[in-house]
């Protein structure tokens, strides 16, 4: 991970290359940023002294989105589950919110208002970032004849609009939840 002000003298390394993979995502948080790697999080204020690892987590990073003062992120695990995590950028403030028995091959998080939707292979979840506020919205896409692989989605009026393949349909229709 590097920082630059656009000059040679102002370009320097904040963190050495990770033996566990590359930086998967950078999420700005006020005057700091969270750096997501395959299996861990670091935080930086843009200085070497202000850059440190925050936490490691089980699984493989899939995506992250800001939600209020926190960042919610998803990690898929080796047993076909997806874990939702919440972090405030500190070790003490990083915790798993939910373990979902479903998975995704892509970033499954779609922000909409004060909620995040989690689009997985066979289900749709919604969270406000808390354990109690995380619930399944659609138990099975297949009950609707929808195949959400390679799903495209956007936040829309507090819900989401998405494109999905439908059994027997010549083209992908748009749905809203």
C-alpha cells in the first residue's frame, strides 16, 4: 500500500506487500481509510506511523460498504457460508454480525438508505449493521424462478432494483424489492 501527493519525493510505502494477497478494497472513513485484504483489515491516516493492522477474519473478502459510522463487509468461507462483519476501524469495534448459509462469487453488498442488502446465490438479506437488524428478506430466489448469478443491483428508494435471469425468459427483467 502506497501513498502519494503526486511527486516522487511525496510517494512512499505505507505497508509492505501482503503475503496473503493484494489490497482488495479501500474505504474512506473521515480522515482515515480502511484497507481490506483477503483476510484482514488495516487502517491508515496516510502516514507510516498511523498505518496498522486492525483485525483478521475468517474467510475471503468479498466487499465492503459504509453504513452510518461503520463499515459493513462480507467474507465468504470455505464451507459455502457468507459472514457479515461490522467495523468502526478498531480491533475492539470489529465483530461478526451474521453467518449466512449461502455464498456469493462477487461483491454482494448493495447500499440503500440506512440499510445494506446482501445479494447471495440463493437468498437476499438486509441489515442495518446490527445482529438484531440482520434478517433474510427472500429465502430462495429459485422459488421465484430467478437465477441471480452475475446480478446487477442499485439502491432504489430504500430498497433495491436488480437485474436477474429468469427461467424461460429471452432477456433479463428488472425487479425491485
